[in-house]
């Protein structure tokens, strides 16, 4: 069955990776490598980061809760400073945006599927609202009330696209976000660089 739709994560795929910001922040503050990501993962679905991405808490409440988590883990850094750095990360990867545009011109449906959070002004951390016009479907965790890797958010993207899992390719830079998509029947591509991701997608679509 030919592929009908391509679904893209944003951070680390269409935009630069926030993990790079985490790494620089950890180095600057003398924290162990992967300290922040490990803290987020270990706090689970009821942790402040997960709740923020589902739109369940506002930033002010998140700052207090995440600061407490950080202190309990033995560090002394400001989550406000961290989030200010993360919010500034969203540099576009022009070759990936050009890929999205080429796909749509070739007749493929294209969706964005991103974990993000609401800002105090009502916007989202994705920041670049201009991006929305580039996609047929734009699914944000903070507005959907569910976040990757919960299968429900992938099902939402497929439903809005009007395709089955077997008809779609999903690109993400985080392995645990790819796993549910693969289990549902999607073809998955782990993005480590724009060049390699584009080459792999072209291979999957028979365009190489």
C-alpha cells in the first residue's frame, strides 16, 4: 500500500533540537549529562513537565513544581531560566521546511505532531505560528490534552489526516516517541540529521 501521509515532529526535526539547549544548560551549570531529560522521564506522566505539555498546568505552576523536582534531585537551577533558553531554540531547518513543501506539491498529506506548552499570552512554545500554514494538519499536545508517546495523540493525527497507520510515515528524533507509531503500523524514521532523514524518507517513498 503506497504511503499517503508524512507526519513530522517539530523540535529536532523541522526545528533545531531542544535537547541541544538542555545539554548546553547542563554544561553551563555543572550538571551531569542528560540530567534534565532523565528527570523529566523519571517523573512520569504525572510529573510537571508532562502535565505542562498536556496543557493541564500553567507556566507559573510548572515553575514552582519543576524547581522543587530539581532541588529534590540535588541541583539548584531556575526552571524559568531553562524555559527562557528553550523558548529561544526554535531555529528553522530550511532544508526540512523545503521537504515539507515538496511533499505537498507531490500530493502527499503532511502533518506536524509536536509536544509543546501554552505560553502566558495564549500562544504556544512552538512559537512559529507561520509554520501552521505549511501543514495540512497541526497537532499540538498542549491543545490536544494528550502528548507523545501516548498512542491517542498519534491516532488523533491519523484521524485528522483521514489515513490509516499503514499509510503514514512518522519522523521524530526521540526513540520512545517512535515506538508507539511503529507498533500502530506506521513506518518510522529516527532523525539524527536533516540530510540522513531526507535520504531515508526518499528511500521509503521510492523517490531516491
